[in-house]
């Protein structure tokens, strides 16, 4: 693979796991996930270069991928009452998004790519997006994750999500995210009961919710952000909107064919 290709794929780097979370060790599924990711990206590189070997490579790995992708697709919660999800619960395509509010590539995706996907696919009922708090970058990441979750308890997760990224610190864990700022932004996000927000943000329920999301990611081998499952198909890094759209369109075609 060329140096240029390598640069294109390095959109995110493994992040240190915060020591405050009881992370379960990833097992066979994580290894399978990693293998599928490598295969998917190897094939995409071949296809992008229009190699004659691409069809053979895709055919040889297709059956190996299908079962793992099916298992990963089952991670979509499809809970209409989940405040960290948006879009119809029965949408044909679900994009699970593993993200950290201090991750610059997550910010890039949230501000420049995701809005285009929302505009194109959510209103039509084709796509559902489910957020997972993969708070990997330390205490301020965890605080932001709990604050976003707490805002979600009052129906303002996505508004808080936008404010957290808009005000993300240039350098991680340098005091950019504080409790006072979380409270201030919660008010701006339209959270009605600030005292409830404070209590929720500092609750065991918030910590447990964040831990659950981190464990889910670690158990399938995701240790960098952003990472996505689009109907179970893994996508790593803040990919260009054209690549995200291509994966979503492929998933829509597969879902349509499966429903006939």
C-alpha cells in the first residue's frame, strides 16, 4: 500500500482507556471484528485502485464477513425511547456511532459530515443514528459523556452534543470541560431542570450508562474514535461524506433486497 493510502486511512489513533472504568476484556468477537475491519479496508483499497484482484479478494472474504457483520448489526438497540438515538426505530439502516467529545476527528464528523447524513436520510426514515459514549481520553471526556447523558434524560441530548463539540477544547484535559461549563451549556441546550441535570450528571446511573457504552465498544475491538457500525458494517475514522453515503446506500439496497 502506498504512503498516500496509509495517510488516507489514518483518521483516528488508538486512545488510552481511562482507568476509572471497569472495562471487560475483549475476546473472540473483538478479534473477529478487527479481522473484518482489516479485510473491509483492504478490499476498499483494492477497489479504489481498480485492481483486477479486488473481485477475487471480495469473493474470498465475503462469507467470512457476513456472519460477523450480522452479529455486529444486532448491537443496534432500536429503542424509540432512547434519548441518545435519533431517527425512526424501524429505519432500514442504523448507524451506531462510537465517539468522544474531546476527539478532534469526532468533532469534524459531528460538525461537517453528520449534518449532511441527517438532512439526506433521517427525515425520510431511511437512517437511524445511535450514539455511544466512548469516553477514552480521560476525566473531561467522562464528564462530558455524563453531561450529555444527563441532558438526554430531559430530551436534550443532541442539543448538548452540538454544544459540547462546538466548545471542545483544543487540547484534551486542560480545563476546557468543567462542571460549571456543563451546567451553563445545559441551560443553553434547553435543559429545563438544572438541579435534576446536576444530580443526573453525578449519578451512578450516568456512570453505568457510560461504562456500558465503553464495554460494548471494547468487546468488539473498538479502541479509537470515531468508529461506526452501519447495519453492522464497520467504518473507522471521520470518513468523507461520499464514503459514508456509499456505505449507507449499500446498506439500504441490502435491506430492501432482504425485505422482498
